[in-house]
């Protein structure tokens, strides 16, 4: 699956899910894009899943309309060491999140 990590997610997290094709917002030159524009880019680039730590994104955007499957990582911080314990649940969520659905992954 094609997975995109938001700019608020540490880039090294991509190496924790090598079974998927993982890109980062920064790698694509999309850093600094507003959420609405970013969701449109994600849709047009045909990503299967968008992973973020931004817990407000679902309140700011109509994700159902955008059709972007979203996984929100919830931890004490968005530092890599705080997110690493979520990796097994993240891997499971990537395989089951549906278009327009939001899944929260927390410890």
C-alpha cells in the first residue's frame, strides 16, 4: 500500500513499516501545505493511507468528501520514541482503514 506520512510525523517512522511504500510530505515537497490542499494532493497522487499526529485534522476537514483514509497517531508527543510503541497497531490499521475513514491509534 502507498502510505504518506504527514510533516508532523518523524520521517524515520517510515522505516518501521517497510512492507509498504512509504513517503513523507517533505520528500514530495508538500511541506507547509494547508490541510485542504494537502488532502487534494494525496487524492490525486493516489495514496492509500495518510498518517498524521494532528488530532484536529478531522475537525478541520471533510475527510469523507475527500475520500482519504486517515490514521491519527495519538501519543504523549510526536517524537519518534513516543510513537514507536504504536507501530504494531499502525501496521494493523494500514491494512484495514477504509476510504474516508479515520482510525485513531493509541497505546
